[in-house]
C-alpha cells in the first residue's frame, strides 16, 4: 500500500441485531459507515453472539449506507470445513442474498471461526471476492495479502483499551489500513462483543486520528486505485 492518509474500517461478524441497532447507530451519529459480514443461514436465530438479524435488517443495513459482506451461509469454519462444502456455502449465501435484495452481490468476505483459512479455501475464496478479511490483531501496513487482510478484534482487548489507542496511533503514523472487528455491541456483551461506550471511544479516536473511515470495499478501492470513492467521509 502507498496510502497518503490512514484508513480505518469497522466490521461486524455474524450480524447480531445489536451490531446494527447499537453499533450502526453510533457509526451513523459520527457520519461514517461499516461492513456487516452475514451468514444468511443464521437469520432470526439465537446464537452465542445474541439474536441474529432478520431479512428486513439485511435490507436496512444497505439503506443506512453500510456494506454487506459474505460470512458463508452456514457460518462454516474456514479451517475445519471441507473446501468444496465451504465454497457451496459461499454460493448458497449469495443465492439467498439475491432472493432478499435482487441484484445485490457480496464484494468482500470474512473467514468465520478460524480466521486463518486452510490454503485451498484461501485460494478459492480469493478468486470470488475483492478481498477476504482475516484476524491477526494488527493493522495492514506496507504489503497486503488481499486474500488475508488483517483485522483487530475489539473483544480481545476490551480490558486493555490502551492497546487499541496505540494501534490507532501506529496506523496514523504509517498511513495504514486498520480494520476493527467485533460481533455484538451491548451493555452486557457476550465474550465476542464489547460495550457501547468502548465502541464509541474507538470511533471517536479513529476520527481524531485523521483516518478516512470507510466500509471495507470502499477502503479497498482507495488502496488499489488511489482515489476516494464518491460520497465517502
């Protein structure tokens, strides 16, 4: 990457309802948008991250200016799932999306459960999406593997916010691309989420850092093309 300014993206895996009702509200209040990685086979279910969104919420996320990303239909483990079954789940997720919002396609994806995919899965998904988001708890600086874009899971540092502040500063100094990820946003979060106060602090500090805050696909377009997409912050 040769960014002329730092980039930050906010992403939510599994798309629990609180990610939109609470997390999305915080993003909108700050004039920015995020990316919601959805497994459409989980709609309306109670899962370990809380209540999953409905088809109506899938539509609403686009109305609010956010991005939808693929997380496989069945929330398939990126390491333990047979590669053929994993690809089938990606296709099923896309087909289901088209029944909910005709003409809409996923541009990016995030690897479920095991954020390190097995090599064959990584290769196959890389041919289907503009980029695939992983984990690794770091910012993207310098050379970036678009089939394994780094992300930082907020819940793993929610008791150590200083780690998060340091990462934002490092991203600022290096004109990097920092992707935050979490699941639910709640006053009593699951082990996979965080409280609204922390999430809002992260958004505030990201803005103060001077970063261009964009959904993943728009940030990627800026990284690859060197121009800010129209309508972006």
